[in-house]
């Protein structure tokens, strides 16, 4: 209706007296039309229906359909939205989703339809913030598209609606509760990057739908007349035009849908029998053509369930009996894509996974035949969801179907849980949706925080039914002593109640086997379930036996709180703050940022409320679970009754056999409770032996007897009031205003405990029927969860680097995260807060320190800076010990074995030629004789090459990974000598000259000692750095003029690198880089690493770890710190038969020219010292512990 007012305003603004001719495609008449009725040349004002005439090309005017006209009331007083009077523009070049064969396209790229249905987004009074939150949840789950309702037909305006009816007259609501509200939906979708599919009416009576049109216009109930009655069709087109023209240029809307699940029958199941598949196909053709005539930008689909028309097919969805022919509809030119739904259980089909997969394949076949996109627009099952959806998703992928939208998307908003029609309520195995997503065979330990079913009910299923590490393996289950006792009673009751159903999770025998495998532990006890892992339980409050676990994994500490409470109540201690700071805190967020009233205040309000209901002659219902808060409430009531004699004749019952059995556990574990309970027990007063409270006798029909008796108080389970004693008492007491119900704990959305808090006028009975609700309803939270003030105080006290929020509705978690981030934002410390979704892998990076303790001989002396310790690293359970190999037996109970390997090689050339090739490859080669006087050369300090005879060489080495590698390369080098061209050339030269074997001229490569001398290496290092940075200066310490000794405070010899007014100093002793410019320091370090590898020979790199020089080799340095290398072969000219030690002490002297020279001194024999700058690995003869070598720098 707003459309007409807008056109009137436009016409008046153009000319107050004369209407201009209407352009092509513009409106030119219809009921309520006051604009121009003539059309431009070449077009004729054609009557499409009673509401709408349009300027169409041609010269023939169609006749208005016969029948009564529909009276149209003026538009509502809300601000009108004008409608363009010109023809719809050509499609925008970008921004709108289009069709290309069987694919959707967006800006030239393939667009994937994935997401869900959220029919409620514009119909439940949501704020813009909540709309954004709901859409954000869909985006987080990978959604791109949302299907929602663009209709709500009402006869009594209330809340959000789009069209109201009165006496057959429709009025479109353009105000804040109508189309303006949908503007907010579109804006929120756009803000989250989503596209909308908008459905414009409903086959069913939910939110009005087709039957409202039929009843209001025809006065009848024939559902099929919606598709055929001219006036009904005209009214619907009028409604469509209001929507389509309003959002004509809005690309956020992907498509319009003609109806949700159109059928020949609706909710009232009334039809005259004239409706067939042809009826709906013709209607779809007409309505889609109408939309296309005014909107060329958006796609159009029907929104049907995808039923086929194969009358001989025995399967109901294929028979066409509902008036839908999917293939015929898909062939309509003005429909851009097809839709279908899948509800095999509702449609009476067995084996949903298999049937649904075939259903998907059949529609994919139609998709290919018609070359149009087809999407699975709605689907759902209530049983075996995991298996069913897995099979269907696989079929979607393999068939090439264009997309899918699950029914339905849901969120927890500030207003609570979004509408849930039952698809999230699960029983049996479906209640464990994530169990099969985990590989339980890799789990070694299960830690159970407390006995509540949402934390422990799946334990038996995991240990006895899933292929795990617990039934026959080494897996262990841990919980505290009270938790084990209460868990046993809870699960026995659970099995008893579920064993009668066909989908019971496990049997009583399974439970018995599971209980026998539980290991009870005490708080503050350190337990190590497997190597390198330990945990310690701490008091958590919440319920009896509840604990939090501080877990240590190789030094990484994780605190998992479970459910916890930081307020000491009448029997429980409050949760402890562990003495050690964890790296990760996994903490509950049940109440988000909500702050609850204090214990004393709520106890006073609770007892006063109970007393007031009793005084007015009513009954008090306290729905609660059998264990946990029930015992706290019983303590409060028992003490209050003791103080008020006038209540002594008013009975207080707890209606639970489970609570009665478990009371013995509470009476036993007094020592785990708070000081108040323990002090009473010390006085021979057990608080759990109640004086004014009795258990209800479990006689048949006891609920009705109590309900019809005198005033009383009943604590009845279950707490959610879905069934059982609490539900029966509620239904019996609800009609009497003297009675009252007090909800005392947290309740889940969709349960009676949550619904009753809205104080409805009536409630639904479990066995059917409507029950008036007159009893009073109150809510006092005795939930033993932390509120915001307690939770935030605990989080700060624990002070973990990473905080992971769990156990809370998404909105509450998000708010808590934002509040905690606000608290930390002005602090220097970096605290990260995470809110992972179920099954989301959270990857955290830690830079922990691993400390190796040197013990035994290695610990006799304290190492100095830059010293390198060599030893055997023993790793056990992520702890490390560094030992001298000789101490291994004493400190680790292990021994070592050295395997010496020998390889003989035929020698067809001279010994000097072998030495020449070895020195050319490895640099300096040690030469001497072994204990038997055999000429020996040592390669890289690891492999001995011995001339055992004139025509034979022997390679000998101690086997290790690195030594074996050196031996392999040495062997390859020697066996290739006779094929080397250099060997032939060298042999010819030797035959042409004297055959001298003196050490002075045996090395044609040059002076190895001179080439690798420290000064040469320093010079090359300086060249290397200069090539990269441009300016390098050698800095040496100055001598003290008086005594010639260096001042200990003077800097060590170094190279100074200058770049862009920044300096970096390379210490030539420690080979470290320092600089005030961090970027330059890192660059110099990187170049230094390359330089050291370049200027050092293979021998030096391997045996000395790329050390450059000793301090005494630098001109001006007099510290005389020698580089010591142990040798175990004697010089060739040694007089002694005993092995001697050759110590190469490289020192420096000054000549007259000021240039340093070097000399080599040989010292006498002695026991070889332990090398302090080389690391050798030795293998253990025991495989039980890990052994590696580690250099530890102090």
C-alpha cells in the first residue's frame, strides 16, 4: 500500500493538474492507483490484475479478471517508500549474484551457497546488535548465505509483522516493526558479508501464510485457491511488488522465493481436489514472470521441497501427490535455480543416510539436465545426525550439487537461545556428538572433575564402547574419592532410566567394568599417569568432590578448572588458587559478565519467599537435581526450620531415591568439607542427618497425595522440569495461585524450567492438554558457578599467559572475553584470551626453557663464560642430565659400548699421493704412527688411515652417525685416487724430479698451516664482512705501558662493522655480535655464520665447531689461552714406543716489520686430556632412555 502513496506524491510533484504519459514497464493503473493512466507511444496500459496495470510494448490491452474487487485501505501512517515509475534498470555490473550454467557467480567468480535457515531473524524482536551477532555466528561456521522469511500475515497487529488483514483488506507495514525492521536485517547481513534468500509467503499457517489470503479474500478454506483465485493472486502480487521494489538495487538480497514448501494442501488439509502439479507449475510460472518484469537484478526460485512427479514410484516424495513436479518447475524460464528439502523421517522413509543420498543424487541429475543450479535448501534429522549428515555431505560433494543450507542456524543471543524446533534435542548416541570425532586410542588418561552428567556421563561409553586405550590398554581414569562414590550412584540411576530405551548408551555390565577401572585420588596428590606428564588435583568448590587439575606436560603447566565456585557455602570450601603459575588456564564462563547476589542476601530472600508461600496456605516446589545444590538447600531449610517453631508441623520432603542413597556419601566425606561442617561433626553433630527433612515415601501416586495435602515444601528432580516428579507436581499445583515454584539453578533454553520463568498464562501438559498457570514463579540462583566478579578475580590471581574460555553460551563467552581484554588493555603484560568452538584445534606457541643439570665429574668445576662442556646427555621424562660417560653407570644405571669398525683397501699408489688427496679434501691431516708403529693419518679427528702393508690400507674408526659419514667419504676418495687426472699429473711430476719424502715439501697444495692460520682467517673474515657492509675495522686491546699486561676491563679483540652511522662489534673470541641497532646486529650475525663456514676447513668445522681463533693469536693479546687438541697418535719420528700427546700451542711473535709470525711447538707425552670443545656421541646398551649429546654454554 505504501507504493501508491509514494506514486501519488511523485505525481503531485511533477504536475498538480496533468499526469504525464507513463514510460514503458511503468504502472498505469490498478485499485488505489492515482497516477497517470496513459502510456508513451508504442506501449499500451495492460491490466495484469485488479491491483496492477502496466505499460507493456504492443497494442492489445488485456481484460481485467472477473470477480469482486478487493477493497484496499489507505496505507499506514508510517513513512512511505516511493517506488520508481520507470522501467527497472539493467542488472548492475557488480554486486549481484548471477547464474552461469549450474553455478552461481558473483563478480565473475564462482559463488558457493553454504549456510543455514534463520527464518526468525526479522520476526522475533531482535535488536540490530543481536542480528549482527546471529549473522556473525553463521559466518564463523563458514556460511555465505542465509534463507529467511519475508512474510508474517496477522489479523491482530502485535510485535514484528509485514502485513495485517482486516475484513479482507491487507495493509503492508512499512514502519519500525515491519519493512523498516527488515531494512535492519539486510544491513546486518551486508555488514557480515552474507547474502539473503527471502521467502515471500508460507504454505503452512506459521506466520500467516497462504491460508490467510484465502480466508480473508474468498472467505473459504480451500488452500488450492491461493494458486488460482484471481483476486488472491492480485493481492499477493501487490505484496510482492512492495518488497521487490523496495530492495530493487540491493545486492545483499541474492534471490526471491515464491513460497516456502508450496503444496496443494496446507496446515488445515482442506482442498477442493482441483489442485494438481499443473496448478502449481502454472502459478509458479506466472508469479516468477511477474517478479522478473519488475526486477531484473535478483534471482528467483520457488522454495519447494523438490517432490518428483512419478505416480508409479512407491516412495511418497516421488509420487507427485502434493502437487509439486520438480522437473517441470525447474524448466520454467523465469526461475533461475531449483530448491529441494530433505526430511526422510517425516516423510516415512527408512534408512535416512542411504535414502537421502539417493535423493540428493536424483536432484543433481535434474540439475545437469536443465543446466541450472540446484541447492539442498533445508534438511534435518533428529537421530543418527553424525552418520546421516556425513553421508549427505559426501553425496553433495560427489554429485556436484550447487549448495546447501541446513535447517536451521541457531545462536545464543542476549535474549537467549534462538528458536529451536527440536533438532538440537538428542538422545542416546546422538547426545554425544563429538565423541566419534576424537581418536581415543591416543588418549592415555581421563581426568574427571566432578560427578555431574554433563561432565561424566559419557565415561562408560568411552571406556567400554569406543576403540580406546582404556579397555585393554594402559589408559587410566582419575577422579577424587567422593566423586567416584557419587558417580557410581548417579550412573546406576542413569542406566536404570535409560535401559528401557532402544538407544541406551551402555549396559549395567559396561558400567560395572568402567567403575572398576577408576583410580581415586586425593587433592594435592601428585600423580604421573605416563612419562613426562603429571597432574595435581585442587579443591574446586561447586559440588562435593569437585576438583580442578593442574597438569604438567614436560614443564608446560595447564590449569583446567572444570565447574568451580569461589564462594564458600554451608558445606563446601571455595576453589583454590594453585601455588604455581600455569601457562594456560582453561576456565568456565557460564555466567559471562553477570554478577550474582551474595550468599547471605539470597539465602534470606529464599527462606522469606518459602515462608510467605507457606503462610498463604500454598505448596512450595523447588525443582533441583538430586545431587549438588539440593544438599545445600536442604542444609538451609533444616537450619531455618530449627529457628522457626511455627514451621515444625510443615513437612519438607526431598523427592529422590538417588538423593537418599547418596546422603550416606555426604555423611562420610565430612573431612573434605569446610571448617563449619567439620567443627559441627567434631561435636558429634553430623549436619547431613536432618531433623526436619524427610525423604518422600516412594509409594505409587505419592505426588497426587502430597499435592492434595496440607502446605509443604518439596525438593524434586529433575531440575529442568522436563519430566519426572518435578514436572508432575508443577502440573498439579499450577492452577492454584496459593502455590509457588522457585527455580534455584541454571536452566537450559528450551526446558520447562526456563520457559516457566516467562510466567506464561498456561503451560503444555506432558500427556497433552493445556494447563492454566496461576502459581507464583520466582528465581533465586543457587548455582555453584562463579559469576563475573569471582571469575575475573580468579583469572587475575592465576595469571596465566593464555586464557581459554569454555563451558558457556557463545554470547556469555564473548562478553567475558571482551570484559577481560578491557581489564588487561592498559597493562604491559601480554595476555591472550581464546574462545574456541567445539572441535576447533587451538594451537598455542610457547618458548619454554629446557635445563640440563651437569652432575658427577662434570659438576666438580664451575664453568666460565664461553666454556663448552662435553658430556653425555641423558633424557628421561623430559628432564635432562649431562654426564661424563665414565659416570653413566653410577648416576643412570647404564653402560656404554664403543663399536670400532675397520675397512681394508688395496693400495695401488704411494702413501704421499693418499696424503695429498686427503689434505686437498679435508684440509689439515694429523700424521704419525699408532701403538704398533704403523704409519697413520687421522682425518677430521675421527677416521684413521693406516698403511698396514706396502699394497694395503686400513680405515679404522669408532662407529657413530657422523664418523660413519666421514669414513664413507674417505673411502670414496681413496678408491677414486687412481682414476683422478690430478693423480696422473702429480705422479708424472714426481717421476721427473727428486723423490723426496721430507715434510718440508710434501704438500703441493701449499702451506696448510699458513693457509688456515688464525690471522689468515681473520683477514678473510674481514674481507667477507667488507663485501657485505663496506667498512670493517680490526680492533685490538692496548698493552699496559708499565707491566705489559692487559687491563682486564679492556675490550677483547674484535672486528667493527660500520653501516649508516651504526656500529656492530664482532668479538673474535666468543664470536658474538653486539650492536645498539637490532636490525644491523641480526644482519651481521647472519653474514658471520656464512663467513665462518667459508673461511674454515672441513676439519676445523667438524672438530672445533667453527671456532675462529684463540685470544692469544690476536696481535696485542697476551692472555695465552691456548687452543688444545688431544691426539692419540705419535709423530712419525718419535723415539718412544708409547703413544704421546702433541699439543699445538699457536702463539704469536712480532717481527721488526710489525707483522706476526707463527710457530708450532711439540710437547712431551702424557695421558690425553678430555676435549673441551668437541662433542662425541656414545650409544648406550640400554634402549630404555634417550641419549643425545648437547653443548651447554654458560
